[in-house]
C-alpha cells in the first residue's frame, strides 16, 4: 500500500485541532487522528494494532448478520481496515452499524455523504478531545466520504481537508485474527 501525498491547507496547519497530528513519511507530512473518543468519552485508539506504524481506531461493527471489531487506519483519508471477523456483505453498498467497543453506544448519526455517487445518509461520528470537534465517516462500506467539523475553522478550509484521500477510493481490506 502506497501513501500518496496530498497538500494540506495552510489554515489547517496553523489551527491544528487537538486530537489530530502530523506524521512524517517519505519526506512529507500526513494528517493522522491521534485521539478519537466515543460520545461518552471512551478512547477508541488501539495502541497495539498499528496501521502504517500508528495506533488504529477500534470500533465494533454490525454488517448484515455478522458482528465484530474493525481497526481503522488513523491516517486521514487512509482506507485500510483490519477485521477480526468476516463481514456479511450482501451487496457492495452495505451500510454498517458502528458501536463503541467499550460501552456499546451507537456511533451512527444522520449525515449526508458528500461523496459523488454516494447517497448514504448515515455516518460514523468520532469525537475529538473537548467534544465540540468531530470527524464524520460515511457508514457505507467502501465509500471514502469523510469530513471534519472543527469549530475554529471555516467551512472552506474544512471542505479542502475533506477532499484529501491518501490512497484513492478503494483499497483491499485485510482480514486477520485479533
Ligand atoms: Zn463508549
Ligand atoms: Zn458515502
């Protein structure tokens, strides 16, 4: 899997929200989620399961009749995922249910995906420290739609950040026993 560098807007670099950091790979800075919580404040970071050398984001998901843990790439716009189960994907457009693996609270909220061709109206919400700032990820498997809601930044800057996808739209998911 190759990291493809996409420039990050200057305004964002200057007002980097808490819970987000930059890491240097191949002489370029990449945006990485450093601290993500459930709405009740449980950390979703999995220190031991690393993707691209960084802790991953651990959530419990339900796909069709299957359920298990998914570890998500913390690189903004990265699409690598590790499953500890085989998801029951009936059709390629499956919308998943996501829960906090600690308390079981639903991470799904109503949110229209802005990705071209995707009409999904549900997103997985990740709370950044302080709870005002949030990350929304489209709940449809395979869709790269994502956006940040950062109170100190304008919609214009956030729209630019939302367009950053490091690995293109599709990457093969990896299945492994954890
Ligand atoms: Zn929780
Ligand atoms: Zn979508």
